[in-house]
């Protein structure tokens, strides 16, 4: 990895220093309570590493979309409470981002202590990447302070706390989570073992065009599901009934299939589907889907076979899953982004969950990004754990990326601002390793 990380800094140099750590604590809340703390737990290895090194840690994150205004609904206080529980030490939450409360908190920190700034998006300058806010954030840690970006999920955003501040400190490095994300996703793009299979789902072709074009240079097979498959099916003249598709991307889909043919890349589209009868003009919601009539159908070219008028494709069928699984059986590398169906309703989450389960039993190295596909794996892991299965062993071939949009842009081959702004390595050897204190990133995450 070319970018400098916290493991490239001697632990002796960390002691007593103020460290500004940009995390991704954008967790779901319900009535002020955190409903999923996955992102908080993902940041713990970096935070613990710094605290154990005697650093004074100033944590920074956004939460929700407060639109540049103070909104208690999006306060970081619940996050500070959860961090305090996980770290078994008080993590104070400042009342502002860079104001008097934040300054006092940063100045009062002792070695091995951490504090959390209030939601950085309460400041309207954050998303505009205004230099004044970047300077104020840097001032919180002083001239000798270090900036650590551990928020891969926001690395594609050029904001003051993710990109701007890095230009106003001497040391700007990646955290352990950021390092791991770059390594895992980078391996998929730089040196994938073959056969290499990509599974792409989700709602829109337009969201995945860049990913498809970039992956087409590396993969042998692309399996397409989700609502985006409808656009490809329509482009091939298939009857998709009343299913959602992107009319203005029909020609794009045709060109992608033509390019794939020329490059010898196999594109597998659904052969059959699980469909629901949704009344014309009725909004597609979990409630309307659950109350609708369901069935499995073979997909046919328009004018042949059973008409799907009035029906919507909401998941891939079992025959399709057999085709998908056949290519995955011998795959050495798999990258998956986006669900294969309307996962909000269990009936139409089957395709996503079955493929997730299947991948866990293969020998392929698999990287999964995108909230819904990651959620499917987590759901299966939870069920397996409850059944007494060895979850760590069963899913050890799967890496769940914390990035949604960031993962997509990385797979497109784009430069992510939050990563580009970090210092490059001066040398490959881990400095703290000279003193016997350096662990591998995998060891740090495991700890």
C-alpha cells in the first residue's frame, strides 16, 4: 500500500500527541437509540491502537444529513455513549464542532483518552470543503498533531474533515480500517485470481456503468440481478411486464453486452424470476408487495409465453440461481455489489440470501460492498451463530466492505479524495516493528 498508515509511525511518537481521527459513525438511530453499531465496532481497532499508544484522541464524524444546521436528532451523544461502553472508558462528547467546547475537550484530554466532536455536518462549511473549517479542525490538534482518516465510507467525498484538513497538518495517514479496505478492494482490481466473477445488483444501471466498464477488463463472468437487470432484459427484447427499468439506458445496456461479447466476458441475466402483481399506479412499498399476489415465472421474449402485464420482477428465480452458482463454484475471486431482489420483503430476499450462503461455502476470495448485500451476509451470519455454527470459519473467505458509494467508485478505478490527500509512505518497513511493537493489520483488526 502506497499510503502511510498509523502503523508506519513509531508508537513512541504517538505518545502524548493529539490525533484527529475521522471515523464513519453514521449509524442508524431510532428514538435516539443506535439500532446497528457495526460502523462503531469497525473503528475500534484504530481507536484502541492509538489509546494504547498513549495518544490523545479527538474523534470526528458525521451522522445523517442535518444540512449544515444543528439538529439534536443527529447529535453524536448516543455514539459517545456507545464508545464509552465499548472502550470501558468515558468518551466525552463536545457541544460543538470546532468551538469553545471542542477546544476545551481537546486541550483537557490526557494520554490514552478520547473525546468526540459534535456532528461535523452541523457546520455548513463541512460539505463545501471550506478551508476555514479545515484549518479549525487542524488547530484542535496543534502543530505536532496527526490526522488519521479511518472513514473509508466517506473517502469519495471531498469534505473539510475527509480531505481538506489533510492539507493543514504535517502528518495525514490511514487508519487500520482504511488500510484494510484499500488492501482488500485493491487486491480485487490489481491481482485477482481467476476465474473472476462479478455479481452486480441494485436498482439502476446508471449507478454501475463505470464499475461494469472497469471490471470488464478483469472478469470472466458478470452476473446481473436486481432491478438493474430489467433494463438489460428489456434491451434484449424480453417481457418484463410492469417492472421498473431505465428507458434512457437501453442503448447503454446494449453497448455493454456488445462490448462483453467482443472481450469474451460472459454476462448472465435472469432466466426466471419471482414476481408480484402490483396494481397500476400503486407505489412499490413493503406493504403493497407483501399484500400482492406472488409467483415464479420463466422469462420470455415479448410475445412468446405467458404475458407479465401487471406483474413486477422483484427477485431472481431458482433456475437463475443455479446458473449463478455454477459459475461461482469454480471462481477464485468474487466481487459483489448490490442486492439481487427487493430485500425489504423476505419473499424477495431469497435470491440475495441464497447466493450469499452459497458464496460462504466456496473457496473464492469474496469482497462484498453495498448496504443490502452486506446486510444479507450479516443476517445469515447471525442465524448461523444462533444455530451454533462456526461463523468465523464458515465466512472467513468473505470481506464485507464498509463503503457503499466509496466501494463503487473504488471499483470504477476512480481516485478517492479522502485517500489521495493522505501522505505517501516514505518506506515500506513498519517503523514500530523495529521496536517489536508492530502487528500486521489483520492482527490489529482481530484484536
